[in-house]
């Protein structure tokens, strides 16, 4: 169950829009008095967010607050949650070499991913820029296929891990912007299929409804979508 | 054995910093790239003292947080300054326009402020009271702009004190040896750099300029 929440949080991280903030409450495994875990994933840039200021001097999302402990950086948050909630081993394998593969991808992806840039623009890119951006993206995708996937089903080997999750969620960004990078890349498409299957196809679809409809999204629709999500601020989660 | 690991690491970093080579590890048939992944692998494999990558959940998270943030910030801006100041004139054969140096320096200063305010705060080290991989990675990256002739510690006493403490924790002589290369970067000439590396730098600089 905790894994579901981790995934949901991560999906929400990538569907972030600057509209309103949303808090998720996760119960700890033990009932500790006054313990609540919150992850702030979106924020309204126009209003003061005391929470965010207290949590993160960089005023960045996502941000995590666990009691008095605060944490920024989505990768650090993912790892923290995986450890804290002791998720199944394959997400961050204890095997030294498999774990190294995950670390390797998580490190490389920071500077090599351009599709965040593509998606920041809600407007379509001018044609001349689209070509060079696509070209850069294709270089990175080739590297991804040749270096990180090779002939394995997943980045770490035979099982899905945080690396695949992070990778696929990033790759959905240009797809949401109208560039189907899976179309002419069967290996990548197959990998995607397998990650979705490992995560749960329905969950994946729900989480990406937001990003896949990004182009037609307006502010009121985003707020509505968030209210429909299973975990809201109103329901505290006690499973 | 902790020191030996560090020596190996700094040797890698020396190579990375002076020639921008991508570090790679080979352990039997297992190969690994990305300096952060390599460091973590070595720390785990050789079971280095806990403080390098603390088992405490929150201290470890602090290290992860820095290691994540630093890619585009300290490392990104530090290497940008190094590339711009040292390599761009070598590649173009022209002296560096002062406004260009000013703007990359300003970018670096912004992240240095963030580093001091967010990651150090009033603690001696990033994870708290003990040195970790985060401090090591941070300091090694900060030596790049220093090697380019920009003494960023000069007007930042907190940062200078932190540096002193990291060097002490690591071992001052070892540190000096490791950075001989980068500290002599200013005397680098184009012929000392392999042609394919020059091409790589050109590509990087163009990317950053756009």
C-alpha cells in the first residue's frame, strides 16, 4: 500500500502546475504522536506559502516535511520514502551492482534530460526551435537506449526500479507536449509497456491523465482533477 | 582503507577536473559511469566508515539532497565558469569578454549563497556534525573555479572554514596532491588537451550559451 502512495506522489510531482498546493498525509508505520508526513508537490507562485518557506529556503517543490525534518529534491525524497516505508527491494535493490545501475541513471538524468525544458513552455515551440530540441532529445534517447537499457528489460536488470519510474515519468513530458518519442522507437515502447505493467496500468493512466491532457488544460480543470484524486487533504489516510 | 578509497576517488576527480574526462569504474566485468554512482558503489563495497554515507535516515537524506541538487547548481555553474574562463579563450583564440566572465561569476555566486544558506547553514558539514560524501563532492567541484583563478573562498569566511574542516577531515596533504592538477589549470594550453576533448568542450560551451 505504501508503494502506491509513493508512486502517486511521484506522479503528482511530474504533473505539477502552478495552481494550488496540495498536501498528502501519509501515516507512519508506527503510530507516533503528532507524526504526519507531508509532501508538497505543487504551489501557487502568487501566494505566500509559509509551509514552503519553513521547509525549504530554496522555495522549491517538491518538498517533504516529516515532523520537524524537511527535505527537498525529488530524488532524495523518493529514496527517503523508499527507505522509510521499506518498499519491496527491487525499487532500490540491495544488490550492490543493481543498486549502482539505479544510482548511475539517477545521476546521469539530472543534466541530460531536456524534455523538462520542452514542457515548461505551455505554448508550442517555434518550428525552428522544435527541430534542434528534437535533435538534442534524440541524442539523449539514443544514449538512454544504448547505455542504460541495452538488451535488458529494465535499467537495473530484470526488475523494475526507481530508475525506470523516474525515466518514464520524465519521458511522458514531451509526449504530453505532443511529441510521441515512442513512435519510432520500438525498444523504448516495449520498455514503457513493461514499466507500466509493473506499476499497474490503471494507476499509470490516472496519474498521467493530467499530463496527457496538458495542452487543453485550464486552471479550473486542474483543480477539479486534483479534487478527484483518491487522496486529498480532507481524508487523512489511515490504512 | 578509507584513505585509500579517498585517494582513488580524488585521482578520479583529478582526472575529471583537469581533462573533463568521464570517470569510469571497472570491477571485474562490471562497469560503472557517473562519479556519484561510483562513489556510492565504492563506499558500500568497501564498507567505509558510516559518516561518509550515514545509515541514519535523515542524515543520509541530507547527503542525497545535496548530491541531487549539486548537478545543475554547484557542479553546473562551477564547471561553466571553468570552461568559460580557461577553455573558451583556448578554443576561440580570443581573449574573454569581461561581461561574459561577470555573468558566469554572478551565476556561481547565486548558487554559492544557496549552498551556504540552505546546505551548510550553521552546521560544520552538510549532513551535520561529521564530514560525508556530500562535502567531498562539493569541495572537489568548488576547486574547479578556484583552479580557473576565481578564489571564491576569499570573501566567504564561512565557506573557507568549511573547506578547512573538510580538508582536515580528509587529510591536508592528500588533498593538496589531488588538486595539483586543477590548481595548475591556468597554465594549460590547447596542445595539452586531446582533440576529441576539445570538441566535447566546444559542444558543451555552445549548449550553455544557447
